[in-house]
C-alpha cells in the first residue's frame, strides 16, 4: 500500500454543490475491497472517476463500508496533494463526505484512514489538463460552422434564445470536475445574458444580439476556444 505523505484533518463547513440527477454517479471500490468511493458534485450529471479529473476541477467523495461495514470516523487523505488535495470534510452528511480539488497533472492515491490514522484502503485518481473545449449549443434556426484556427461560429435569428454549455476533454474523453472557466464577453453579449446563466462554469443563456460578437473561453491549463455568435 502506498505511504501517506499528508493527512488532512481540516474540517470545513462547505455546502454541497447542486447535482443534476440525470445520470448515476459511479461507485468505485477501493483496492483492498473495504471502502466504496462515490464521487458527486463534479460539474456534470453523473460522475465517473475512471474518466479522469480535469485540472482545476472540484468534486466530492462519499465513503461507505462494503458488506455493511461502518464508515463512521473515517477520514480521507491524498498521497499527492499537488495532484489531488483533500480540502476538508463536509458537515451535516449522513456518511463521511469530503471536498477535493485537482491541482495538477498526474496520479494520486486517495487514502482512507481509520480513527487512529492508519490507512485501511485507497483508490487511485488520474488528473489531466483540458486539451479540447467542447461547445454544445441550442437555438431555433441554429447554424454552426468553423473558421480557420478552430474558431466556432454560431448563427441564429436575432432575439432567439441561445443556450451554450462548454465542457473539457482530454484525448476524446470528457473529464469530470467542477471547473471554473475564465470567460471574456463583449458588452452586447453581457447585456443579453439571462440570470439563469453560470458563466464561470461555461453555461450561457442569452437572447441573440444583432451582428457578430465573440466569446472567449479559457480553461485552467491553457486550453482556449473562441466562439463567434452571429445574429441574423
């Protein structure tokens, strides 16, 4: 079993992020078969650690004992906090639940510790940088095209409702993690935005303004995508 380089005992009263319950979170069993690890609040419906976590992505892990074993008083640590760090335990959960964040590319072992601080089980997690940004778009009469350099163009009738959802991929696989994007908007796009938008998470809902306007999405790690919205 890998050695634990750092034990996190910090307890933080952090709220659970809202999870869209469309898909099922995938339960993983630790290498010793004693503990089940369930990811959630990963920025997408249905969390699967086997897909890898994006750099900058936050998520939670819930611990449950296999075969009826108690998970009470168990804590979670990471062998490589520079890759995945355990920020603390969420208060008010029926079973031990922890907030984590992916800091850098690589692999970390998430170590389950008993009340005496001894490791009893672990699960390996891979972290990758976002290589490609995938843009899902929907609007009445929407037409999509690409320009030189990979710039995406979305044309729709002026005044129509346009929804955008941006996600990160690495080598064709969608990564999990609640990632905060840096999004640059021009004034017309900003003024057309609906209150239901979550710009930092790449979710935009807006009325298409007349003319041509640009949105630039920047992901942690350097991936970028320029989107041109054209109201016709």
